[in-house]
C-alpha cells in the first residue's frame, strides 16, 4: 500500500481515484501521521468483513432461517434449551 500526503491527495485526486478504481489502495497522512486509508469498495459490508476475517460466509441457505423461526415459535414457553431446538431443526432439513 502506497503512502501519500494529504496535499498529494488534494493536488492529484483525479489520478489517485483512477488508481483506486483500478484496485490500488493508499494510506493518507496528515502532518506525517496516518489519517485514512483509501481503497476500492467491497461488494457489500458482509463481503468486507469476510475478507478481513471478522465474519465467515453462511454455511446454509438463508431460507432455513424462516424455518428456524417457525420451529422456535412452536417451542416458546417450553423448558427446552435453545441448543436442543437448533439440533432438532438441523435434523429436519
């Protein structure tokens, strides 16, 4: 990642943004201290978190969530533990 000063960003913003669009990233400094990172956007916030290792991709189809909600609603007020209900739900699909 290339480091550029705030002044360089201000004076060459069009060229720098073209480089960012092509995939490059820049660390921007202000008075010699790191102030920002400019990089191309990810497809979504979730994809960005996955790339950074802060999240992991879903292991099942999201349509299973509505089935899980329905199953949990059937057991509201029961003494069953949530983990037992989830194991039961996994066995159904």
